[in-house]
C-alpha cells in the first residue's frame, strides 16, 4: 500500500509496530526535515490495556485540529486501532492507515448471511455456517465488514 | 405458486432493436408510486409468506429511518386511496387513522407517527399492502445510501448485504457501469430529483422459470433452471422479467422512495406479438457479452434465440 506525505499539518503522530518502521521512514524523514513536531507510538502485539497504558488514547484526545496521523500496523491490529481513532473523533481525512503482513477478510454468505473469515488471497471457500461453496467477489460492505460470497457452482 | 402472466398489463420495455445500459428514466404523467394488477392478491400473499419465513432477507432498516418510513407510508396510502378508491379507503380523525383494504377485507387502526400502533415498522407494514418492493434511499453529503427496504422479489441481489451502501457501492458489480460513466450520471440525476416530479424506468432480464422471488439467497435453487432451458421448452419455461421502477422525492426528509413492480411474461406469450418477437430476437442476437453475462443469460441465451427464430420462421403469431 502506498503512503504519501500530507504536507502542511500542525503536527504528525505515527502509530506503528516494529515492521511498520520501514514503511513510515520516508515520511518520518520528511517531517524531520521540515522541522514539524511529531510523536511516535509503538503498539507491537499489545493487549488493549497495554495500548491504553502507552498513553496513546489520551494523547490523541488532547491534540488540536491540524494534527495528522499515520498508522502502520499488521492488518489484524489495524482494524481495532482504526475503530479507536474514529471513536475519538478523527475523520478519514485526518489519518492514513497502512496495513501489512498476512491479511484476513470476512466473507458474507449469499445464502445464509453467515460470516466466514479467510485469507485475502483465497478465491473460493466453504461457508462455515451452511457449508455452501462460495466464490469470493470484490463487492464489499463496510456495514458488514465483509466481501460478498456467491454460489461457487450450481 | 404458479403465476398467471398477463399480456394486457405487461410493461414491454423495449423501444429499439439494440439494448445498452442507460438512464432510460421518463417523467411520469400520472404520479402514482404503485400499481394494482389482477395478480394483486396472490402476490401479496406470497410477499407476506416470504416476510414471515425470511424476515432478514426481505426487510432491513437502519435505526435513523423511522420518520422517512412514515413519510413513505403516508405517500403510498395516499396513492392507494386516490388511484384505487374502490379497493382502499382511509378515514382520519386527527392522527388516528383507519386504513381499509377491501381487496383483502382488512382494516388497520393506528396513530400516525406512533410505531407501536402498527404491527410492523411503517415501511414493512405498507409494503405488505402493495405488490411493489420498496427501497428507501437516504440523501446526505451529496450521496445516496440504501437506508431501508422491503424486498421480496429481487432480481438476484441481497438487501441484507447491500444495506447501508452508497449508490456507487451498490452498483459496483455491474460490468461497465463505472467505466462508461453511468454511475456518476445516474447519481447526479437522482440527487436532483424534485418532489412532485417522479420518474419511471424499466429494467429487464430473462428468467428460467416463473419465480418472482429470485433472491440472491435462493440462487442455488432457482439458478439451476438456467441449465434446463432448451429451444423446445423455452416458450413455456423462460419468462421476460420486467421491473417497473419509480422514483419519488420525499419532500420532508429529502430522501428518495424507489418502488419496484416486477412483471413476468412467458416467451410463448411474448412471441404471439409479431413486433415484440422480431424486436426481442434482434436485441438478444446483438447483446454484448458483458451484458449477457451480468444478466445471467450465458447458459441459455442460444436456446432462447433458437426458440424465437423458430417462432419467427413459423409465422405463428397474431
């Protein structure tokens, strides 16, 4: 996933894990070069309580308008962090989310509406609820957080 | 349930001998969101049966839609009593309303705006009185969202999956829809829809069988019919399926009501009209592969063309 520098912000906050540093490095370098204030939080494999203990939630609450977030985390952790940031009140225009590593997706069964988690690269799966063979489409529902699975074969 | 198709009430959808996706909406002369046809009772009973057996498949609503649902209820009751005064009556005493459906010998007393006085949510309730499927598209931030719907006779899509989606997200699976710029053009058209000036369009597909309930949820059952079509059985088995879609701006909520009335006509009956037979034969012969595929015709288009060709050559039309 491409990450781009959003110039002209009052402050930048980087939220990442060890493997996310190479992804964010070009942006961090640019921020340093432009001498804009920034903070960095590491949330490697932490529980929710440990994440709170880093002070990240409090920090995000205290920021003024014009603060911009870069969040580079493994896919599995990115979703929870995205939810936390939105809950605090940041819009999608105030943050970039970069996922890395193996990604799991949800598939919505066209027959029974059951949700089956699978690997992003899978083309066909079996619905874990009704056992129907599903062909995974690129039709995505943000409400269901799932891709639509069609009948794989008649 | 065996349906009776009716050529007199069938909204034949074609004007040209080629078909492409387009915004083929026309301003309505009579601003009526619903139509009561001779199959009213059997279709209402089928709708109610589906709603009872498969509530999540047939009705969905987001919590913020209650007021808009009431607005739809008022609009549809108004149309029922104005355009079908013998079948439907409304008696008002302030907000105490008494709605009489003489076609079904039913009476409902409720207080306008008080959901607890209705047996279902307002959209679900009024949908059980009309043959149309009803979709509420919420307008906000320069976009339209599927906020609620009662959908018993879908053309192979899932209300439960599409709930909450924007207009473009809903139409994402249609090949060429975005590439040809139709998504922006139609969305802009809908956003500018005015109260009091409703529009109507027709959409079509071919159905192997005569089910109205062609939901995505049951595709593994009815989809198999597509493999059974031959040039011998196509006349009786295959039906032209036409959706009459009507678009009404709701002035209070600024949302859009989208009504869908589905009609079926067997190819045998269609072919009895020579001009329809000739035109539909040419349309199918010329149809581009991406439309053939999206409309689900790939498995049986050739058999249907053979059947229509045979009818053309035999000259057995009226």
